[in-house]
C-alpha cells in the first residue's frame, strides 16, 4: 500500500511540475499542445490529474517545454521523501 501512495504522489507531483514549467515559460495550453503534437484537452487533463500520461506523451510535453523529463521525475520523486 505504501508503494501505491508513493506512486500517486510522484504522478501528482509530475503533473504539478509540468504545469509550473509551462506557466514559468508563459506558454498557453494551446501552444504546448501544438508544440507537442497533442490536444489542448490532453495537456489540461494531465495538469489537472485527470489522466496519467504514458512515456511518449511525457517526452512530447517535456520537449515542447524544452526541459528534461529526467529532471521532472527526479524532482517529483523527492516529494515522498520530504513528506516522509
């Protein structure tokens, strides 16, 4: 059960970090979607934790945001340890 909570926390944190990165770069949902080759709704669903993206989708979004997926995941994994 603890692993499920960690997984959920990391997924939630990834969604938050992607949204923060988009906002930091002052990009609209439409612009990120266009650059990633995804729908605006898909980006919105991911940011609002209504959908968990697969690896390809994460790579497309992080590429559109010009950031590293590895960096996002590393930051997201820190949350469960910090909340400990």
